[in-house]
């Protein structure tokens, strides 16, 4: 039994690698963002290449010209998203740490997306109320601290239009995203999943899609 479990894990990994090689290879700009983030001491918790490509696909599917990201980390997801924008498109990413924001700006420039990206520094819950005049955003990607996910969702709903897509990372967390909350972290994602799944304004789904299929995005489309 354990041998077939490990064979399954190996097969899953081979499939992931083949999908990445075929559909989502990283270039110099993405690899540089990872190296710079690591040198800055940021945790290596960025999305996978497959998740990056899915963000691009969703951005193209909703004709995204304006994208909002909540939580920049090292700029890796921001590069995937910004590269899906058409000429004149704009990505605004919110980052609480000014030093990290500087690293992200540098990585964006090196990845060739400096012209269409803007890193805004501050607590997302302070910055989100200031974005109304720049709305609607066509895609919102939520990947910051987990406790306020339900509040980020309220802002995302206010700042989007019918057809916009709202994506949130880390909504499964080894299944904790659907269990009675264990702590503030899981309370945020449990409540987030509960709200998007039951909100009549949204069509939504959680997708297990990280390396070992135990974490992933919850994706919600704002209904027409
Ligand atoms: C954590 C946060 C993330 O956004 C992530 O993708 C993985 C882990 C964390 O806070 O542990
Ligand atoms: Mg994350």
C-alpha cells in the first residue's frame, strides 16, 4: 500500500513537471524574482508555475486591463499577471513592507513589466478603501495575510464588475479550509470559502493544485 502511494506521488510529480515544461516554463525574469526574494530573506511560499499560468489564463479570459493584487511577496505572481495585460493595462499590487516593495519593483523592471505595474506600500485594509476611483478591476488576486480574507473579499466585490474574477491563494490548507477553524489563519480561509461558495453574486470553486494537491486557489467569477 505504501509503495503504491509513493508511486502515485511520483507519477503526480512527473505529470506536474511535464505540464510546467509544456505550458508554464519560467524565464529569466521569473527566475530572477525568485532569487531576489530569497536573497531578501522572504519565505519561499510563492505560487507554482502552474498557478502563475492559470492566473494568466484567467486574466485573458476576463479581458483584464486592470488587475489588483493584495500581497506582493517577491513579485513572482505579479510578473505572471502583468504579462497577461494588453498594451496600456495596469497591475496595482499592495505590499505592507517598504523594503520588500523596493525588491518587487526591481524584479518587475528586470522582468520587463515595470511600465505597467505599480507597487503601493501600506496595510491592504488601509489601501483598499482608497481604490474606488480606479475601479472596476477585472481580476483581483488575494494572497496576503489570511485572517482578513473575508474583509478582502468584501473590498474585492466592491471593486469589481460582472465578469470579473476573484482568486484567493491558500484556501485549502490540507483540508483545513473546510473544517471548523483551528486558529485565526484557518478562520480566515474557512469563512472566505463559506462566503464565496454561498454568495449568489458569485460562481466559485476551490481547486487543489499545489505540488501535492493539498492547497490551492479558490476562484470566483462575479456573475453577469
Ligand atoms: C503561507 C502564506 C502563503 O501565501 C502561502 O502561499 C503559503 C504559506 C503562510 O502564511 O504560511
Ligand atoms: Mg499564498
